[in-house]
C-alpha cells in the first residue's frame, strides 16, 4: 500500500512539473532544455574520457593526445616528443617518434669534447659494449676480415619481471664516413632493431655523436616498459662512450 502511494506521489509530482514547464514562454523553455542537454553532453564526454583513459592504462595502450596524463610521451602514429635529458653534467638530446602502434624511432645525440678518432675507437670496440650498456649480461663478438662483425647479445629488460632480450646483431662500420649500423638478424625480444650511429665534427673541435634507432618490441613485452628502459639506458650509454673517448684523448696526449 505504501509502495503504491509513493508511486502515485511521484507521478503527481512529474505531472505538476510538466504543467509548470508548459506555462513557461517558449524561449525560456528552449533555453532550459538546451542547457540541460549541454550539461548532460559535458558529463557524458567527461565520463567517456575517464573510461577511455582507464582502459588504455589497463591495456597499456597509448593514451589520447588530449588526456592530461599523456603529456609525458608521444601517443599516436606520427606524433613526436623531444626532450633534453641530463646524465650528470652531460646534456643529451632525446627524441621519440611513434611510427605506428608498437614501432618507435629514437634519435638524438651528445656533444663530446674529444676528436672523432677517439670516439670512433670506442664505438667500434664491440667487445666493450657491456662497459657502455650496463643491462648487457652477455656479449659474444665474432669479427670478420672485412671489418664487420656478428654480436650475440643478451640484455636485461626488467630484473623484477625477469625479462631478457636475446639478439644477433650485424655490425657494419664505415670508417670513412664514421657511420656504424647495428641491425638485428635473429633472436627474440625485438621484432625489429635497426640502429645508426654517426660522428660529426663540431666547430669547437669536439665531436657530435648522433644516433637513430628504429625498434619494434615483441608483443609479450609491455611497450611502456620498453620505452622507459630506452629513455633510461640511452643517456647512460652515451655518457659512458663520452667518458671512454675522453680517457682515450688524455692517453693519446700523454704519449
């Protein structure tokens, strides 16, 4: 009985409100309906963005470019993100471009106060790669008479998740142009890994070490984890090469 009376009361209230709305002038009635629809649209859009962002983070997909959480990295194909990173006293140029959903192009470089010869010796010392890249746990180099080399490399992507990459890299140095190509030919961890390192003289007498890497990680590796690892390791690698080139310069000067 009480439930029936409550339903009757709600219906009467709805009829009273409808009657009051009907006696409003047409202009005011339209304005009220329009504002209510606009408010509903804003709430719906806000909720849609929230749900979309939460789903993207859950699936580790790129966030919408308009999302307030998407300002730290590029998100959709064709977008780019440039940063100036610092590793100690060294300034690192860092640029990441989203080629497609899982492919990234990393580029940038570092200025080194050492001649190109010293830096080139470090860059082509493939056996010393573990000294420059701490995440490398195994590095077996097979050199060929033409100057190229095959590198069997194992690197740690995440110690906490026990994730490692196993790759065979083809090293193709060009001493005349001071270019080094490192290209994946086999292994797992990356479906594509194609790197180019170049040396250019600076007006100050130093050398600019530039790099460009196109990479596509295996689907089993979370893309945000790979991005963070690269952003963390690239500055350390460049600074380690810079320091080694400086040492080579001082050693050459003392002899």
